[in-house]
């Protein structure tokens, strides 16, 4: 264990930018590298401030950043030290869905319509008898499934593996790419669990705003000046907005990202349920892109399966680390997915579902617009609706039996924009009446039209 004076000198040498964020990132990098270890005592606020020539308030703010990420702990008698184990962070994920069974019409969860999913019964009957279910040592991915996935992949890829859904894929990629103190870029707004994962990894998060074509290039260009290790993006059916990145915007993004060390992580979470084409940065920069293709929305949430593909150097690390845990995704589930992907009836069901979701989305858009509420256009299961006050809108709608998600958890940093996310997967009828009720709640706090 090092002395305080040694730690103070080590930190001072590592700090490049004498701001709270710069000090926090420097200390985070020292912890990630093992230079600072659990239990090491940090200098006092005043001592480090004096050494760096900054205000004590600046160091205090850096301490707060590190405490938010669970990297340090402060004891009045013992002072501040590196934590033995980072504590969990109260997450955004649990702020989004309403409690199950408490709402008559739950439009908060983003789940697909169970009646539009391909039927599993016929698929199970067609499974061949020699499906491997008894080995620990077989390949983690069924060979025929990997071939099918490669044929469907949006760009030629070095390596593919299969994991337990899109969130599992994101978690594993974050674990491989992001260390405490690293800078990452996300879309603003974005998927709340991703923000939770990145915060728990100790990342410094930069939000890039969206327009109807995808991430704004001016924001992305400015964010790249921070040398981010990764950009996390959703190429189509963005959650929560529904935006899908245009081909032109993909080219513009690739131009900004080329010749950098930034890894692009594409989360194609809705994939076949979107009904729109995908434009992947991987077609231009295949060595920099990790692509996630989830089958939960299109083929069934309880299959818990997604494919993860990208550079060998990254995917192999995911596979190797996973061997210490679940090792592989059930080959039986993989075989079920393979059979569904090769079944014309199942593929037709997926296409029908995508078309149905788009009709429901358009019906809600049109009805909202007729009441003066203009939601973000796009595709997929979610509609991003502007409101005067999102908390009051959520409460008002809940009073009339409609559950929606508040917009705040989708922002990486506090935002003055007020939105609600409305998921149309289960909006099978009464779109006009539901839209009227939502529009009443969106315009102003007050009387809401009952649906």
C-alpha cells in the first residue's frame, strides 16, 4: 500500500486536464491500470488542490464523480480511499416500465405483440432428433446457424458468436471495451440500461443529439475530440425515438470515425421487427464495428438470443470471458432459431408483424398530429411524444389506465426536453381514442380526455 505523498505525486503526474472531470478520469485510469489498488489512501482535497494549483472545489467535484461511479469511498476518520468493490448504482432501467398488472393498457415496456410472433409449435415438431444437448465441449455456435447469420449480416465480418439477447451483448461488449475513466459516446436519448452499464463501468458519457436521419454530425465531430473508446448507436428503430439512420448519414458518420481508435457498437435490437433496411457503418469501416442483431422482438423475447459480430480481436475476448460463466447459449435454442430462420412461414410471420407495427405506429402518429401533437417519425415499436410536462403526463395517463414511460431516464444527462415513450406493440385497437387521451396529457397539465 502506497503512502499518501506517493499517491499524491502519482495522481498529479497523471492529470492532463486540471478540471474535475480530468482529475476524475486520471484517477479512474490509474485504478483501471492497477497503479492504484483497493485500500490505497488518497490525498486530502486541500493537499491535492495545492499540488495541482486548482481550487479545492474542483477536487471535491472530482471526488463526487468518482463516488458516483463507486470508485472511491470517504470515511470521516480514515479519509478517502480506493474502494474494494464498486457499489451498484440506482439505475434508470427500473424507472421505465410500470408495475405489471397495475395498468389497463400498458404502453411502457416496448414488448412485441405475442399474437404476431411466429408459432413455435410447428418449429419444434421439425427439429431433427440429433440436436446436441449433452456436450460441454462443442463449438459455442451451431455451425449451420453461423452460416445463416453470416449470410444475413449487413457487412462481411471476421467473427460471430451468439449470446443471451441484446442486453447481454451490450453488457459483454461494455465489459471488454470500457474501463473506468474512459470516454464513450451515446445517442441522446438512448436505451436506459446502456447508460446504467456505462456508469457502472465508470465511463465518462457524452450524449450526441439525434435528428430524423440519425446522430447529428456536428455533435459527433465535437465529441470525437475527447478520443472516445466507443460509440454506441442504434442503426434502425431507435429506442425510444424510432429514428433509423439514413445511408447518407452512415457515410458521414464513417467519415468522422475513420482513422480513429473508436469502436462503433451497433445495437440492432428490433432487427426483423422494423420493416426498414439497415445502413451499417460496418460496410465502410468493418474493422471498427461490432454489430448486435437481436431476435427477441421478431421471433420471441423468451428465446433470449442475439448474435454478436465484429473484429476477431473483440469477439474472441467476449467468447473467452464467457467461458468462465455460461460458456454458450443453449444449442437447443440456437437450433430452434435456425429452424425459424429457414422456415418460410416463420419468415412471413415476421414480415407481417413488421408491417402491422408500422401501421399501428402510423395510426398513432396521424391521430396525434390531428390533435396538434407531432411525434418523431420513424419505425419500430416506440413513439417519442413531446409533452409539456412529462411527469404530469405520465401520472395523468396512469389515472386513465394507460401506462407510458417517462422520457428522463433515456437521457444520459439531465435534459430540459419533456417527452414520453409510447410503445405500440400492444396497441391493437382504439388508436384514435388513445391518441386523443395522450394528446390531452401532452399539451398541458389539466383535464385529460378519457379513452
